[in-house]
């Protein structure tokens, strides 16, 4: 079992995620009067995040400059 600084390092990420979640909830609660605008903003952010995830995933599967890009090599690589 980790002790001392190791425990602190292990707990930093979950604590930061929990704080970000609570902050997001507080912002959404405070912006109740502007629900329509907030909904559009969050929807646009979700679409942008999905596009970025797909872009990064496509870059991971892209061939190197010296490789070919045909159906057989793409199928064999996956």
C-alpha cells in the first residue's frame, strides 16, 4: 500500500476531477436563468470534444509517410 507522498499523488487526479464536477454543477445551477444558451453551449462543446477524439483516433491509425494506404494494409493493421 502506498504511503505519504505516493498516496497524495494517487489522490490528486480523482480529487481534481471531483472538484471540476462540483464546479460545473455550481455553474449550471447559477446559470438556470440562461438555460437555452447554456444548453446550446454545452451541446457545441460536446460536438467539439467528439470531433477532437475522432481526429486523434484517426491520427493513431494513419499510415506513416513511407507506408501504403490501401484496403488490405488498413485491414491488416487493425
